[in-house]
């Protein structure tokens, strides 16, 4: 079955007005990225400052180098333009050395949008070797006492964000036949599910463990309002990440967790469609965090392909509505040539004051990815396959 036929079979075809808006937004994204790479060749931004990518503000951690090349791979597939293909390959090659980077927990973010897309499009084993090497490097972050992949911040720290990166460990294990590495990936997911996903489906940003015994000590947060509150972007990392891990493994517990996280996200976000940075903060600094909405839309589109028809329609409907909202002028920087990002009203790190009410590179990427999905791109992490729910 072709990807287009698969979309039709799943009822994924968007309304005509949304399709037109998505095509227009992808055009805006291409214009913005073209200007960025023309003005700042070989530069990898994280977030804008007053709408401009190039500045000397703090990075906190180096985790965004895959999102620019990832957009280029999408543009190349959508347009067939060889210029975008050359750029996508070039920006992928620029990050290749990071396959050995042991300082971050984000190698999935670096290599899944770039080298994994390259491999999926070509079937070239040499491209897959890079992805597998990066996944093996990620596996070296494993803490056997606590049974988790540690965050970049500290050895006793587990982030919910890592659920969006553990997929590359599964991929490496499955493509190399490494059962020990496969067990590491599963143990990380189970630890995250047990300690960071709460009974109501909400998530904590961080878990802290005793390094000597591996005992879980407490929930914490770096980017949410409080340790016991609900940071919206972390919620979207969970609903998308657990869905991806189910698509890769068929492990039902991961699907159940993705569903719980998605249902909580929908209940808290509701008709506003774009959440704040943290739903529980009583007097939020800003009403919107658009990158969370973009991640949720793409994750819900994936999840809609993995669940029963009733849930599928609900997840798909919310994703369509959210994308339609993000395509409107107060979010899409279509009429402001001085604003260099694609999606406005996002935030990187509110407590540190980094990239607040700006464009962020992951927001632009996941927005582009979601638009691509509704226009005929891959549905799930498993190249459009639908494991049995």
C-alpha cells in the first residue's frame, strides 16, 4: 500500500482549507530556512532573540543540530528540488561526528531527523551505520542501578525528554542484534513510565535517583513551574516518545502510557489548542508555548495511526485543529520578513529567560514534520507501519 493510500485508509486526509494552509505554511518555512542558511551558512541555531537566530545567548545544552537538516530533508521530499537535497545531505554530514558525543542525552534529536531520514529514503546501509553508532553511544548513558539513561545535567538525573531519544537506542539494538542494548532501552522506558508518568497521565520533567543504590528519590523540574506541576512540552515528549517506542517494539505498555499522556494533554489543553508553558502555574508569564502544540500535533498524528478508530478520530481531530491554529497569523511568521523563525510564541527555558516568546528550532521542525504528515508524509516511526493495538 502506498503512503497516500495508507493515509486515505486511515482517514488522515485533512479538510481542504487546512491542506491549503499547510501548503502555505510549508512554503513560509522554506523561505525562512533558505534565508537562514544563506545568511548564516553552516550555523545551527536554537532559539531566536527578538526574532533573529544569530545571537550570543546561552545554549544550556547542545541538542538542536538535527532539526535544521531535518527540515531540509522534508523540503527535499515535498518539492523534489535537488538544492534542498544537497543542503540536507550537507547539514547531515556536518553533524556526523556527534555520533560519538557522550555529553548529551539528545542524540535521537540530532540523528533521527537527519541520518535516519537519509537511510529511510535510500536504504543505504552506510547511512544506517551512523544511526546505529549514535544509538550505541546513547546506550552508554545507562545507569544500571537506577535502570535509566541519565540526563546531560547530572548522573542522578532522568529527564522525560529522553523518551524522544530512546528510539535511536531501540533502532541500534534491533539493527545490530544487540540484546543487551535492547534491554537497556526497555529498562529506560519502564523506569520513566514508573517514576515520571503519574497516575492521571501527567508527567514530571525530572526524576532524581540515589547513585549508590539506584533508589528513586523524588520528582523534580528544570523547566516547569514546580516539581509536582505539569510542564506542557514534557507532556508532549512523553505522548510522542512512548508512541514511537510502541511503534518500534509493539510493547503494549508503551502504547497505554502514550494514550494516558495524550488524554491528559487533550484534557488540559482543550479548545485553546495551544498550551502555556505549564498548566498549573497560577499566573503564567505567557499564555502560549507553541512548540509544545507543534510536538503534540505530530505525536498525535502518529498515535492516531496506532490506536482504535474512536481514539484515532479524536487525536487526529485535535492535531488538525491545532495545526490550523498554528497556521494563523499570530503564530505563523508569514507577514513579518524581519522575523527569521517560522513559528512564533514559543519558549525554550522560561526560568532561565532563554528564548521566551520567540521561535525555537525544534518548534519549527515539529511543525514542519506535522504539516508534512497531513500532506502525505510518513505516519509513524516505523515507516508508516501500524503495529497491532
